[in-house]
């Protein structure tokens, strides 16, 4: 499975972080955990198809965790989706969605199935499919909030083909039966036992999504022996009081859950806007649990990198959001431009009026920025001049024929 953080901010978006949402891709299906504002755009940028969403899990009713839901459902309607979509959330999620579409007088083209979870539950299997299931447990936040564990069911063990042949197994159905755990009777009456031919079942991968909670035993239960634990780390240890007061975790709380649950990889997210550098939080978590990563928007996390790398191709340059002014970026950009003179934009000619002092000042500062780093101003002027020397952003490729919005 591939886990793609779509938004890693807590409470409010910032210039570089979007609201909470994580996509999980598995065998061509996408499962969305929370759906903050912008989740659907971030999916596009991540290279994920919105039409592949099978199920959306809403952890709780803090607006930043579900504010993108109606927009996303509307897009699926415009894409003429017909496939069923399941929405899991606290009781009230059905009313919320249906009221919105009633209000707008929209009849959805696809069926919605709601799984509403009552507040006083202990543990519930909220989704059960042939190969996976999802379990929910209540967490400890200032309001009702639940965490999720996405679990692949154990896969049957491998059939030892040489052994099977030696015992007289020749037909496909015989192999299938053996794999399914059934013993097979040969024509001469010999019984070939499944346990002799098939190896041990292979354990499935697992992922836990735990956000908006103080440390609690249910987090540990959900995260037990997971491949990836995605846990909030809103505050650093110095603000532990604030975390307790607001019902959130510190980076050390996340590490504690990871340690107790013996997870393989901890990914921290849901950062307070006060941490412009989230590596402060990473350092604190790593002190207690070393295999910790910082969730970076659109950067995929693989449970099986050898087979999964390249399946999801982001449609945007991931670097632009966090960097752009580092020395390395400057060098790269300079190397792309062979003629050094071309690095300077020609001064724009103003025929109708004399530029004011104020304009000149702006113009100069934007020129100096145009090769030392991207800025809003330099982009704007470059657009005006249609300057072909500047690197153009990679366009987002339409993912389905229905993403061509000219149609509507
Ligand atoms: Zn939150």
C-alpha cells in the first residue's frame, strides 16, 4: 500500500500546509482518511485519481477534518460517477451530506453508503471487504473522535509446486483447493493434505491513522504491530500543557504510542502553525522512537518500495512548496540556463506613462528575485512578459476523460 499525506496542518492552513487528509492507495483503490479543504486538489497533484476513491473515513467533526468533503463529492458527481462510495464517520455525517445536496437541489448520480459510528462504542469493524478491513476505536479528544486501523487480511501461503507434483497434483482446481486450505483426494483415493503443500499464511500490511487525541490506550491498540503509524504531533514537549488542554499529542506522545505498539514506522503530522520548521518535532520524536518520519505533503510512503515505487507520480514539483531559495536550487536553475545574459529579464517598456518611483522600486526587486528564488512578484511579472526563459510549471494531466472541465 502507498500512503500519501495530502494535508499536514492542524486547525488552519498555512502558506505551505493544507488541512488534514491522507490518501491510502492499494491495488488501484483509494481510501481517504479525513477530507480537509483542498484534499481533492492535492489528490490531483499527488497523481491520484479521485474516481478511484472507495471509502472516506471522517475521524471527527472539527471543520478542518471534513471541510473538503462536499466539494469532493460534487466533483465525483460532475465526473458522472456511478460506483458506490462509502462514507464512515460519527453519527450525523449522513445528515450533514444529505442536507448539503438537498440545499443545492442536487441528486447525486452515485449511491452513497453511510457507516455512522455511535459515541459510546468500544471497537467496530467499519469496513469489511474481501482483502482488507478497517477497524475504528474512540480516541481522547475534546470532542468525539475516532482512530482507524486499515488492515490487509492475511494472504494464503505459497504453494510448493515441486512437492505438489511429486504427490500427484496436476489440475488447476486441485492447486486452488489446496491454497484455500482444503485437502484434495486423488483418483486412487490418496489424500493430499493442504498443510503439507502450502506454506504459512503471509501477514497483510497495516496502517493506523490516529489524529486529534491525547495519549490513550486505544491508540496503542489500533497501532499494534502496524507497518505504518500515522500519528498527530501537534505540539512539542515544551507545550505539553497546551496539548493536554486542547486534546492533542506532543511529538513524544506519538513516539510513546509507536514504542508501545511496536510499529515499524512512525509518521508524524498535524503540525501546529507555530512550527514553521517541523524538524523540531521530528527530533523530539526520534529521541524516543528512531524510525520516525515527518509527513510531507504529496510525498508517498511505501510499505513495499521495491514493487510500489513509480506507481504514483506526483504532477507537481514537490520542492517548490518548501524550498526554492536554497543554494542547490539556485545552482540547478543556473545550470539550466546556458546563456547567462538570458537570466536577466528585459526591462518592460512603458510607452503610455512614465513609471513612478514606487513602480521602479518594485520592478528592481522583482528582477533580483527572478533568479535567486521564486516569489509571487517575480512570477507575476514573468507571466506578464511571457518570458520563455522561465521554467514553466508542469501542467496537471487530466486523469480521466471526465476531468476535462470544458465539458460542463
Ligand atoms: Zn485537527
